[in-house]
C-alpha cells in the first residue's frame, strides 16, 4: 500500500500535488469544492493515481519536492 494514503489518514502534511488538487477543488468544485478536507480519501486516490501514471510514463520517481 502506498504510504501517501496512510499519511493523509493520519492527518500528516499534504504534499504539493495534494495542495494543488485542493486548490482546484476550491476554485472549480462547486459546493463540495469549498471543503476539500471532506474529500481527502478520494483526493488521495486521485493523486496516487497521478503519481503512478507519471512513474510509468517516465520510469522515474516523482521528485520529493513535489510528492512525499
């Protein structure tokens, strides 16, 4: 299991990818977008999927500065 999911569940800090998704939800997400913390489990699945796609496409890990 990916440690990013475990970190978010424990209330640890979000990485830049998580914060970017939260910002997009706040701006474009309608009424549910106003509270991205309510969607944290779904958001973690989305960002984990994006990380996996990046790693498969490039063969490289996502830089630590962007993603934990």
